[in-house]
C-alpha cells in the first residue's frame, strides 16, 4: 500500500480496519453480553474480516466496506454464541464465587 502513493491518512484509516471489522464486536460482546462465547468471537473475527476483504477488493458497493465488515462481524458474534455456548465452569455454576462448604 505504501507504494501506491496513498497518503498517511489513508494508510492510518486502512490500518484501523482490522480493529473495527474483526475485533470490536467480540470485544464489546465479551464485555457486555453474558452469553458471549469464544466460538462466537472467533466466528465474528473470521466472518468480519472475510466480508471486509470481499467488499474492499472484489465487490463494489455504495456502502463503505467497513460497514459491511462490522455488520458481518456482529452477525457472526450474535449467531455463533448461542449455537456454541460457553461451557466454562465459572459461567455454568450459579454460585461460582463461593467455594464448597463456605457460608453464604
């Protein structure tokens, strides 16, 4: 990209695409959604980046490719998390903070 003659603003804008289309939705869902799972996060990263690459370099649209990637990433997170819920014991037990035998 640096050889294409793009300015510094274009380069910085393109470098933030990874964070927006593949990391924002899993990060936000992991912080604020209790049903978020690691499978949903991985699916969101893969789908978001794939759709962004497709709209950036192959397909033509009036809507910016970052928007398509973010929508696909969010869809992957929302769709993948309920299909493969987290089975970590910390999230599965209602009293995960209390060890066995401890007073409540």
